[in-house]
C-alpha cells in the first residue's frame, strides 16, 4: 500500500509536542468520522491512529505544497486592499507591488504561464508564480467611476465594473480555478471540464465549466446576484453544514439567482439578461426599476454622490435606455424628463434630488 511504503522510506522522528498535537487531530478526525458514518469501531480507529503516528514524520517534514486558500488571503489583506479608497485602476502583485493602470487603456492580460502581465498595449511586467511553495495571488482594484478588463492565465476574461475588486492566482493549480469578487463583474470563462471555475464571495460561490455570466456582490448591497447568459452554473450558498456542505442551486440561461445575505436564502427568476450586461458597452437598460436603485448604479458608475431627499420619489419606477457616454448631469436630465423631480448640483461630486 502506498501509505505503508511512505512510512517505511520517509519516516522521521518527531518530538513529544508534535505527537500530542497530532494525537488531538487524529482524535478529532475519528470523532467526526464516527458521527458521519455511525459505524466506525474503536479498534479500527486505534489502528488508524497508530498508522498515522508512525507516518507523521513524512507528513510534518516532507510536505512539498501547502497553498494558502484564496479566502484566507482575502481576509489577511482586506484591510490594505479596498477598491472604494482607490482613485486609479490598480494592479497589486503579491500584495507588494502596486501598478497604476493608465486611464486610457485599462486592459490587462496574463500569459498562459502567469509569469508575464501585459498592461495596456505598451507595458509588460514579469513576476514569480510561486513563493515558498505557495500560490501567488494578484489583486485588481477598480475604483468608482472606472472600468477594467482582464484576461487570466487560463484565457478566461473578466470585465469589472466600478468599485470592484478581483483576487486571483497568477496561475491556476489544483482541482479548481478560484477567484474572489467584491463588486460587479462579467465573466467569460474558458472551458475546462477537468478544472471547474469558481467565483467566491462570503458564504457564496458560483461554479462553472465554461460560460458567460454576471455577478454583482457589492459590500453595501443586501443581495448577491448571479445572472446567466449562456452555459450552466451551480451556486453554493450559506454557511458550511456539519458535514462541510453548502446548499446548492443550478440555474439555466436567462435566469438570475438572488442570494439574500442576512437571511441566507436564494431565489431564482427569469430576466432579460441584456439588462445586466449592457454596462460593458457603456449603456444602462432599466425596466421598471425604482429610482433609488438607478441612482445608486449611476453613483457608482460616475463616482458621484447622488442623494434623493424624497422617500416617495425613491420608489418611483423607471424604464429606459441610458447612454453612459454622456456626463452624469445629462443622464439625470434624461431621467427627469419622464419622472417629476427637481435637482441641484452642490459641486462636481454631488447631486441632490428633491
């Protein structure tokens, strides 16, 4: 057996403290296994303990690859990396080097090895793909008022909307391709049935093989929405159960799944998907959306504070097509033509609607 061969050839002495630590881990594992299967006998558990202790030298001293999970990386760096506090599109290499991306060309492309990054049409940088036997993660920050596009090392493309953050490995290893999103992104995933692509958020992950979909996960929103244009996705949501499994929902093209963060519930509905992809080409399409929702999206897109002082006005609905190539004041004027309100401009960064 492979484990016995490993014990024979690679065992190494361990000290008493390490033995005690390992013993606790073994006991905990046996307890969980008993509860899960309800048929593990003590004799088998004890035998397993002896076998694991005998081979502990190999486990403790010969581990070659122990990558940091993307969730752990995000938690460790979140206080330093905030899209809302940035003023420029910024690429952060391994949480160390910040590269500000030129305003006229925010396209970023990785080589298939992950070691080269093309920024715009003129700049290319080199980077390592592993450090101390761990995956190297990069972060792309897109502030309010800006957009960006990135092609990852597997060929998948992501369009990031205003106020968004994407964390990803420079090269995908292991059984899954995992990225972490805050804000809004459109994903066009390169197909690889042997290595599913997973978009992660807090208590939420979307698994795909190859497809096109939109994810909106702003920290100040109550919901996480996933809108599927083509292909198929499976959404895992809620907190892990005792057996380490989340609840799951599959959706088909033309469907949007909305996960309520506080209630930890999800619901699916049919939608016109183009309404959720149009910002990629500089257009907002609304259909019976309330004014509060519309102004919140415009505020993010233009990086302008828009305040509505009338509660009844907030709930009025609007349908239409907004060309975002216009400046924000002209866009507000267009909405005003169909909805009765007055507004004032306090300064270039604030609009008050009454």
